[in-house]
């Protein structure tokens, strides 16, 4: 109404202008009442107004006819997540279309044009290796949506044409279908309860709520009919019912999760890799300019033959393109991935190892991530007791009123685990057996839980005193005074109800503020009055290492925010227990108070500075991450359920914790194989070491490129000389082969998140590269003053020769050796901020550097021939001294 836009009716959606042309049942459902409001743009409303759940229930229960189903399929589609897979051929081609790949391809074409077959083969091998590795890496990333689809490939009894026939695949469900579900079934689509038993649905994987929710139940204040809603992907734990399907496929909560994963998928480049490529683009751009200048000068001014000009252009292109960069990055990240696996984390997207180094915010789900995902009953000083009972007695009374056979009930299981711990028994079964020796259950003496009576009770006889005892546990209000309308077998009002009720409610409210769920316990002896025994606080406790891990992550200067679907007080208390910070906000703070930029910025600042958020929905988590990323943060997100999958896919680093659902694992970049968050801290340390290794390579490679490109340009422009292109190719290959072992290098993790910038990388690299260029030109210009007579003669021969020719071979060999040796020293100095000998490198890096330079120097001294001149040992030693 506020927008003035006419609502779209079901008739409009079906393209039907005449209501009378509809089948009778569908016409009845096409009410003019308002349709379900949708919070998410693009989500289609059900074909019936929700008011029909009360006013037109019999029509809904009749189900759909075959003809109606066909029309619904046309409007809503099938109950499945549409695949948006990129064709494999396109995925493969994409590996060869990046800026570096194109430059490598240009180099290959130049080799082809001048029929330089050895160089052509080498370049193509590097190109294809990088492309194939990238193809298989991206292909594996398509598993996330498949995992969500697998959850829908089941069968379910569906009422069609007025009767339940053979079970149908859930992919064929449409809104308006009536389905029959029983305990243990996974709810196949978003639906509304119509008739049957009181049910319980486990929504932990969807909402993060630790306890099953009752259906039907009282509606939420802000959402009508929410008490009958059952989400797709939840598990029906107790009861049988018939329900009407309201949303299918991508219109369900789990479908929206799949859609968000699709939208957020394709994290092809890490933050650091993106910066490296940007720096490489600048470098390549400068090289392209130099190539055009030299091509024009040499071909049109110096009249150098086109083959030689192309060969010079090839040498410049090869010098400028970090050919081995993709391979070095993949090797480095793969080694880091293996190191991470040893520490309890499987890396599914290698780029995540780059991202964690830059991570500034870690958003963590609560249930199953920060906590144990197991309800725990506290029987210490936090327990409130009355009428002279002790906490241990209250716990024992509650255990008697628990069903040890119902392992799936979270409350009974939690009570019995606590009782087992309190008596020091080896197992729950042992504790129960020992207790049964004293308390004998009367025939038909146990009354189990259901959503209406909201309590369990047991009548037993005590062997020691021969008395009959009645114990009950349940909601505090119900234990104080039952409601005769619930038709429970036992009804009572506790002794001194007026005073006891006031006292108990005050304590119950205090526990609620502290984040506890509560369990009331009462006792009656023989036919005496029912006495309220106590309140047992229940909480999903933090993992044993959560507090320490959060502290260590904060020490690494990474902010930690908790994002949970649980109650605000529960989230706040947990945050207090783990020293996370108690500024926990509710979803209303995630929405700007207005549409102006002022309100949006105010909302963004709240999200930025809050310690966490409670009572959030899956898309709220997605919104938090979006805002933080908009603020320039690299965000990590941990989670374990389907409800976390969209946020895991959206974050730069999605971390599926131990025991996560398949959807969460597929959407995550890292899957933890150990409990708790401690592997995340380890990942931060590993990633920051990896960052330093990659940064060392980038600085080294750009520096060498600047040295060589500037040297070739200066040689051509100021001396009218050329340098053999083959030397440049050999230098590039030697450099890249030696530097690959930097993946094993020893590095100390930075105490702060690494925030690479293109300007920073270029300034550091160019400053060192220019100094090395000056060093190389110094040897050319002044080497004849301190080198041997053979070198001096070669220098004078080169300078007296006609312009446009190559350097004399001895001088050329000496320059080749100088660049090679200085590059080897640079490998060791680029990895540290001090002198190259101030930090001990990994033995692999040291060995590859020594072996590489030994090969070059031995070749030049003993095995020189057609490619290089044999140099005097004294000149080789002088070049080493000059470089050092």
C-alpha cells in the first residue's frame, strides 16, 4: 500500500484473466486476501493466502489435482536448486585469458614468428601447466550447489487428486501440495502444519537453535502463522503430520542459501594475488611501451633486420612477464595446504590461504563453533533450590523423570549426562542402573514429554524407606502449576504457590538474563503436597579451548564477532564467558533507520564496532559480511549448518568447523577436522608466513624484471647495442627454477594482518630493481678499469664497433654472469628486511640457489663454447666481489 503498486494476484501470475476459467479447487484458493509478505526480493508467494490455514483448511487438505500441479510447475518450477554451471570448455579457455597469460602467449607467438623452437616449447609447457592446474582447481569449486541439491533428492507421500499415492520425488513438489511426514523425515520444502500430532522439528542446521522447536506453537509477535511453519531442510524429530507446501526450490530458505552460494561463488583470485596481478599489469604496461619505443628506434632508425628486432622484443617480453608466477603461487599454497591439513584443516580453495593473512575480522557462528552444540545442565551454585533440597538432589529428581532410552531428546540426555558426572559413574547407563537399585519405577509410572503438557514425570518407589515418590521436570511455569486443559495425566499446584511462584519467577528471570534456559523440578512424597525442588540452569557451553583461541586470535590483531540465531541473552552470556565483548546486537540494528546515506553509514558503523549479533537469520549473516567487506575488511566466517552456507560462500574465507553439514563444507574454503577454533589461529600463522614467501617472490621477480628491462633499453638507446635474447630467456628460466623453492622458506608470521598494496609492492621492487640496473650498467661502463685485460679488450672492441650490433661475447658473458649472480643474492635478500645473511633461509631455498649458481659458474669457466665465452677465474671472482 505504501508504494502505491497494485499487488500481483495468483491469477496475474498464471496469466488468467477470468477467475471462472480456473478449476474449482484452485479458484477457491485464489482468494483476494493478502498473500504472504516476502522479505526477500524475487521470492514467490504461495498460491494461497495464509489466512486459509484457519478459514479454508478443508480446501487446503484436499490437495491439488494433476492439472493444477502442471500449472504450479509453470509458475513456481520444480522443487530443486537450478544449476548454473559454466561449461567445462569455457572454464578451460578462461585459464588462458588473463593479462599474464596473454603476455606469455605473445612471447610464444614471437618465438613462433622467428622459429625459435626451443624457447617456444619451454614457454608453451609453462603456459599449459599453469592452465591445467587452474582448470582442475576451479572445477572442484562447483561442489557447493551439488551438495545442497543432494539434500532434495528424496521421496515423500504427496496427496494428488484427493489421495495419497506412491511416494513422489520431492523435486516434484509444488506449492499447495499436501505432504505426510513422520519422525525422522527431512522436511522437503517450506510448509505449514495442518493436522496431526504435536511435532518437534530440529532446526539446528538452519537457525542455529540448539533445541528442537515445537510445531504447532504460539506465533511470534511479529509474524503471524510462524508457529505452524516448518523450514525445508529441518528434521522432524517427533510426531506425524500433514502439511501444506508453501515454498519450493530457490524460494525456500535452503534454496536461498544455494542461490546465495551461486552468487558468491567463483572466488577466483585472492586479495594478495589480485595485488600481484595489478603490479604485474603495471610492469607489463611499462614493458610494452619500452618494446614499442625500441621497435621503432631499432627498425626505423637503426635499420636493424626485422628478425633481430623481433628477437629483442621477445627478450623484453620474456623479461617482463613473471612466467612462473602462477606455478610458484600454486606450489607455495599447496605446501601451505599440506601444512594446514597436518594442523586439522583441509583447504578446499587454495586462495583462502592468501586471504587469511589479510583477514581483519572473523565472524563466528555460536552453536557448534564457539560452543559444544550439546546442552549442559549446571548443578553448581548457579542452580536454585527450594524447600531444603540440595542441587545434587534436584539433579537426581530430574534424572528420575528422564527417559534414558530416548537418546535423541536433548534435555533428557543433558540431565542424564550431568547426573552421571555428579555421581562419578563411568557412563550414563551405569549411573541409571545404580539409581534403579534404590528407585523402582511403578507400572505405567513414566509420562513422556509432548508439546502440549511440556513436562515429563515419573512415579517410583524407594527401597530404602518404602515411600512412593512423584518427580516431574519441565518448563518452570508448568512445574509450578499445571493447566488442566492440557489433559495431562497428573495435575498439581505446588505447595505455597503464591509465595513460591513469585520467588521462582524472579530467579528464573535472572537466569534468563544470564543466558540460561531453565528446567523446573518438583517432588511429591506419598500423597503429600507437591513441593517445588529447584531450577536447573541449562546452557550450550563454550568449548574448552574457545576462550584461549579467541584471545590468541585477538592478539593476532583479528577482530572476532559472534553471529548466532540464538536468543540475545544467551549470546551475550556466552560472549562474557569467552571474553569476546558484550556489545551483542539484535537484527533491528542491521537495518538502517532511513534511506539516506547518513542512516546507512550509522548502521555500517554499528556493524563494524559490535562484538556480535543474536537472533539473526541466514541472510542477516550475509548482510553483516557484505557491510564489513564494503568497509574494506577481509572477512572470515565460521559455521557448521545450512544456515551458515551463504555467509561462508560470501566471506573471503569460509571455514566449516568440525562436524559441519555437507552444504557448509562445500561452501567453505577450509574444513576443520578438529574440534574448536584453534586450527584457525594456526591457519592465521601459516597464512602470514605464506604471504611473506609470496611477497618475497614478487619483490624478487619484479626487481629482476626492472633490472633487465631497463638495462636492455639503456643499452639500445644510449649505446646502440643489443644483448643476446637467449641470455634473457636463460636468466628468466634459471631465476624461476631457483625461486620455486621459496615455498619452503622459513618465515616468522607478522603480528598484524598483511595488507598488500600495489604502490607498496612497486616502490619496494622498483627501488631495488633500479639499484641493480645501475649496478649492471656500472659493470658495462667501468668494468674495464678493474677487470682483466681480456675484459678491457672486449669492452673497447664493443664500443669501437659500428652501432646497432651485439656486445662482444666476453663482455656479454660477463654481464650475463653479473646479472645471474646478483639475482641469486637477491633471492636471499628479498626474503628479509635486513642483510641477506641476517636470516637463515630454508635448506631447500639455499640449496637450489647454490646449485643453480654453481651450474652457471662452472659452465662459464669450464664448458663454455658456442653460447658463451669462457671467462677467466679471476674475472669470475671479481664479478662475485662486485655483486656482493
